[in-house]
C-alpha cells in the first residue's frame, strides 16, 4: 500500500502467532501461562490475514511462537499451511523464540540450547515451504551470540529491539538502540557505528523515544488509538527533523483476535498510517530501502 513515494515512515507490520494468556514475568497475574491453543490459532490467523493483508497491500511478517511451554505446535501443519496462505499474498515469516521460565528467568543466554531450538524452528519452516527472513526474540531478548546464529542461517534482519529497554536478566538490553533501522554492531548492545557491523539489520519497534512503557511504542493491544497516533506523530516529527524517513515495525498478536476492541484498534491504526505519512513495507523490502540509503550516502 503506497500513497506516497517519499514517506516519512516505512512501517513493517509484525504479527506474533500465539495464544492468550502468556505472562511468565508478571507477578500481578501470578505468572500466568494458559495452555497453548494452536487449533484456535488456525482460524484466528486466517481471519487476521483476510483483513490485515488487504489493508497493508500484503506487507506483514509472521513470527510464530516457539518456547518453553509450546515448542513445536506453531511450526507444524496445519498452521504451516496457513502461513503459506499469507506468503502467497506477499507476507514473510520469521523465527520467534520464547525461552522464558515461569517466574524464574530465561534461557536466552544458553547458547547451545538457543542454537538447537533456533535450528529446529528454521528447519521446520523451510521443510514447510517457507523461508525465514528475520528473527524476533520473545520479550525483546537478543543475546550477544545471536548475530552469529542468524548469519549461520543466512538471516540478515532482526526485529527484537525496543529502544531504551534494559533487562539484562532477560538478555534484552537495548539502551543504545537507534530509534530507526540500523546496522547492529558485532556487539549488539553497543551504539550504532561502534566497531565493525555484524551484517544484521535491526528494525526496532516504533517508539516515541520517551521510555519503555507500553504507551511509548507501537504494540497495538497495549494502548489506545489516540496514543498510537501520538507515538506515530513523534516518529514522523523525528523523520522530518532528521531529514530522513524512519524504518520501524509495529506489533499485533493473533491471540488478540478474540477481543473485538483490539481488532478495531488495529484496523483504525492500519487505516491511519497511509494517511499520515507512512508506507507499509515487508522486512526484506525495508532492508532494500535501508541499503539504498547507505549507497546514496557513499555516493555523496
């Protein structure tokens, strides 16, 4: 969907394929983890695709859940068939790990374990006729060895950053993250341009840059439409102040399809974006935009 060839914001729509409720870090909900619901997710994902892909012109990245409490169900048929339906309309897919322990930390820092589960998810998608183009860590986790893991699987895009987040106990440290897409350094926790680039393009979630509360970024379920428009305005203002379009992502979950108010909020936001200086774009196309900008800088 493109109403302008010179947008202020390139927006990658990201969709977690998951279930409700999953709150391993939330003592207020007794660290509640409901049983996975892959059968329900089949229709939820189909229903979301019918609506969302029309509004975004086929631009979306599916990030199916694989984790401690549901390792493979979202990487098996018939959900793989549903993902191919999305892919046939232009959507992409990413590996998405959730290595949390209910009320007891994470396994994201266990390199051997993460390598094993990542490889298994990647294999299952490829064997299902899908080529992963990106990675997204559950609860924004990204251990320092992940650059190598992605490189070994020929993946050059990450969608884990929430700029400003500082949760070292969760392997989620983004205190130096840029607010728009940038080359991750070899040390992914270092500022942009520090040392050699890793070969991974980080596309952060859209943020107003003012904090790491839900009201500061574009996770659709966690704030109201007026606030999302405010955050969008901050991103657009930043683009105009810097003289360069921002490249960011937004987040929604298939498990939210049972909440009509959240679905309405999503449709309102998707309708707003192209009217407010934005263009929907897939992850690989966003990387092409970023690379074109890099080439232009070198040429100048």
